């Protein structure tokens, strides 16, 4: 991979002293104002963790309003719901969201008809009923519009409500759409389902029980009743069942929902675990989760308790179960993948969400399947296989969603398939997530609903400000690094590949918070130096120069004017010397001690391994594959980049910690994976240059029985094993000596490596340039994102 030298020009502006003072004052005021605004935004987001807000559902409230009093069947049990319906009719005569999406007219028809029936059932609201009927008459043609988004069960529920309206003496203005045609739609839907005869179909019918008043065996539906008394956590379904069976637990559920929400009910409750997990997921995807560590920790602890208790709210819903598993495991909780066995391909197909072809649920299961840390987790391997296959079908150009408004889900599916968990750099993910974020996201079950916990403008505002603040810091650091390259005379070494932008991007895209500037500078400088040193030992340095450089680092305190055998060695040693000394000085602030000697040792290990490879090449020595790998994981040169950075990110590391077997394994797993990825992708080029690598050595040692393809497949298995072992170590809490923040650094480098080698031909220079610009040059503009979201509202 190559990338042209990337620098940001430094502009110098001449002005008078008084002008400079005024400008400085304005900048300070603006900065203080921004900080205050961010603090207020963060406080509002923190408050969202305390309560899950759900929009009131006119449809469900209407069904609860139709529940009669057990003592007086001619009176409503929940008159407050009737009052809510009377008070919340919209200006156009409908019920629902006043700013509903134009393709959600059918949702408004269903909610409006249900509200009309509730009012008529109790003989009140004649004026509201008339206005509602006018809305139906004006919009009834939408039920034949194939572009319209259909609420779940619409073809069963709407015809049933029309029939019920006739019983109540209401003439629903169907226009050219005859009652017979509507009923026929329902019959077709039922015929299709009965032919499938699946458990998913049975669950679907039970979920739509309010539309099956005449043809249900009500007792069989009760197998879907949950411990909280509800059916599917749906107030409408539960109310319909209570009307038929007078089940006490159903009534207790309805009373509890109204006790929490007042006069109206949401379309699904409870949703607390899922909503809070969605908050965490959104904050992580937007790159602002580090502002809410305490709140997130509290939610995760609570979710883990529910997980251990086997809570229905988690385990009866594949989306919540998969999300809880993924987020808990990635945050260090010891959770088994066994519960996901219930969502095998066959079991999922026979579930309600499987019958509904819920791509959102499949997507969450796919994400969960990637968090494999044990070799025996076959449940996740199988889950990964069928969910990936299904998602690839759904994202193909030929696929036409039944749900045509699900463009957000489509983008997220493509994102998940294109960037697996182990190759998703944080800042690139954050940028894409901001660009695709919908602040007015509308979700739809039997009716549409919203929740500020699931999507809101505050998240996006904070994400944009945070991204731009970090980016401005990154631009300053890149300018500083560009000056360092020139001052160190590294640009005078004509053989050296110019990799500054690549090196800095790899850390700015993963370790981006402003306070970690020392870590980013160390990572980038050592990245540049290892690239130059690699070229020096690989091709351009003579044996005398190579030995001279190693001896200089061993002696350390030398007179460079007399001890260096060439100008090239002088430039290289001076740059390494000053960089290591700088890291040592900065480590005093972070570690309370100078770690210069530790960093010298790291560099010596690298140069000795590179010299060994140079000697193999010079003498035409063919090492065994084991000898090669024992040396090659070090010569891959990640040591000087990652290991010194560990001292500059916060946690204290003693010499015992650094020498611990756990840290060595983290380093070896990361470096071995990187070396093998590099050898696979560089095999053709290195063969042409007469160089050996892991692929060619495996072929040589195979005695003519191993082909190139065989060798590559074997190495890919090793890469996958090392990647899994690395993730296991990173996530392991019990018995771990290395702090989590330090372990994360190895995983961040692993993601960088996998991103650049994710395709067979590697990461192209054009893709690299685009990614660098996205993180380091192109700011995010909030109003442009909001305008884009307004033009492309999503529903799913």
C-alpha cells in the first residue's frame, strides 16, 4: 500500500497586536460557549438513561378504551383512555403522529378507524367520529397504493375493524374500494399463512388477535402470555384477549401500563432493556459513549442481572437477546452464547420475527455472531453463516423490500457486511453513523411509534461537536508531525516510503479523544520510523550500516558526529534517539517514571529481527516455517508502534506487568495475524522479488503436496484463530493483569490491519485517501445532516 505524503498547509496571518487580542478573546468566548452547550447536551442525554419515553399509540389506546367494566358492561373500564382519544384527534380528523411520513397513511387509517370504534362503542364523540370518517373517505385509496408502508397485520386488522364498524352501525366510506375486496385481501393473507402451518404463523395470528374476533380458539392463544400478563407486550392484543377471556393477568398488565403512562398507552411495553441497550449502541456508533461511562456501566450491570435471571424481556426477543449478548460480551461480561441457540435458522424461521422477515432482528443476530472468543462456539459459527447469507440476499440489487421505507436498515446491512467487527475503525464508523442518523426515526409494529431513547437530535448534536473538536486537535498534531519529519531530515532519505498520513490516521481513527495526544504522537512517529527502518534493512542499508545502527542503539549515549558510519545512519539514529527520549520524558507524566530503557529494548528487538531476515536473504537461507514465524511476528514492526503507546494512555504499568505472559500473548497474537495478512497479500510481489514469506515457506515445506491456495487457506485459519484468541484476552476480566485500556490498544491495531487487508487486493490508495480525508480533513456540518434526514425519513 502507498499513500502520497499528506500534510495540512499552515497559514500565517499578520495582524496588529490589538486585533490579535480581540480575535483571541472572541475565540475564548466561543470556546467557552461551546463547552457550556456541550455540557448541557450531555446532561440532557444523561437524563434519558433514567426514563424510557415511548410515544402514545392511538391504536392501542383505542383497544384499551374498548375494555368494558366487569361490574357494568355498558361502561368503559378505562374512561381515561376515551378522554385521551377525545383530546388528541388531529386537525385533519385522524389520530396518530401530526408529522407522520406520507407513506404511513395506512397506519393513520388503522389508528383512526380504531379510535372511531372506541368512541362509538361507548356512544360519545359524535363530532370526532364524523371528522374521523371524513379523513377515512379522503385517504381510503391509499390502501391500494403499493408504495405505502403496511403496519404489521394490516390486511387482517383493517378489514376486521371495517366489519366491526358495520356491527356498530357505522358506514365506513370505502369509495371505489369495496368491502368485498378488502375482505378478500384478508382471506388471501389467511390462506397464505394457513398453508405454511408454521409456529411463526401461529404467533403472528395470536399477535393480531384483535383482528380475529370470530375465528380464534382463544385458549390456544394464551400460550403466548408472558409473566407480566401481556401477550407480546402489546396492549392492543392483551386488551382484545381480555375482552374474550376476562383473564385477570391481562387486566393487571393493562392497569400497570396505564399506571405508568397515564391516559394513553404505547404500542409496546415494556421496552426498557432494549431501549437502553439501543442508547448505548447509538452512543458507541456515534463515538460519544466515553462521555457517559458511569451511566453505561449502570445499565450494563442491570442488564447482566436480567440476563442471569433469564428475563423474558431479553430472551423472548431475538433482537434484544442478540444486542444484550454482543454489548455485554464486548464490555467484559462473562456471558454464554448458548441462549442464541434458540435462534438457529430453523427456529428463527418459526418465530414471529422470522415469519415477518424482520431484517433488523437478523442484523442484530449477525452482529452478535461475530463476537466469537471460544473455539467451541459452534452456535455462533452457524448463526454467522445463515444470517450473513440472508443479509447478502436482502442487500442485493435485485432485492425489493416489502418495506420500502427501510433505507436506514439497508444502509446498516451494507455497512455490517462491508465492515465486520474486527475491521471497523471507530472514527470511520462514527462518521458513517452520523451521516445516516435519523433524528426522527419512526418504528412500526401494528402502528408507528417513536422514542427519544432510540433516536434524537441531542445524540447527533453532541456527536458532531465532539467529532469536530477532536478533528481540529488531530489537524494540529498532523502539522506538528509534518514539521518533525522535515526537522528530522527523514524526507532527505530518498528510499524511504512517506507514510505519515497512513501512520497518523491509523491511530487518530481509533484513539481519538483530545487528552490522548501524547499516545497519538508516539504511535505516529514510531510508525513512520519503523517504515523507514524496514526499507533500510530490507533493501537500502548496507550490512555495515545495519550493524552500525544496531550498535548505536545498544550503546545509546554516543557522539553521533563520530560514531555514525554514514549520513543515512546518522539521520536514522538521531530520529530514533530523539523520539525515544521524548517518549521517556512524557511517560513521567503518565507513569511517574521514565520508561526510556524499556522503549530502547523494544527497538533493539525489532532491528535484530530485521537484521536476521536480511542475513537469511543475503545467504539464501531457507528457514523452517517455525523459525520464520518466531522472528517474523517481531520484524513485522508493530512492537515500537504499540508497546510504547501503552505507557501514554492512562493506566500505570510496572515492569512486571510489561513482562507478564498475558501482555506478550496480546503482542504475539496481534503481530502474527498482521504478519500473515501481509504475507498473503504480498505473496505475488515477494515471489517476483525472490523473497520468502509464510506462504512460500508453507509450499516449500509441503513437499509438492501444498498448493498456493492450500497454503493461503491454512494461514487464514491461523489468522482467524489468533484474532479470536486476541479478542478473548482483551475481553477477559477474571485473572487479567493488563488493564483493559491497554489491551484495547492491541485490538485497535488488529482492526487497522484487517481493514487495510479486508479485500483480496488490499485497501486501494483511493480508498485510503478518502478515509484519511473523512477523519482528518472533512468536518461534519450539523444542519446538512438534519436537512438530509428530513429529506430521507426512515421507517422500520
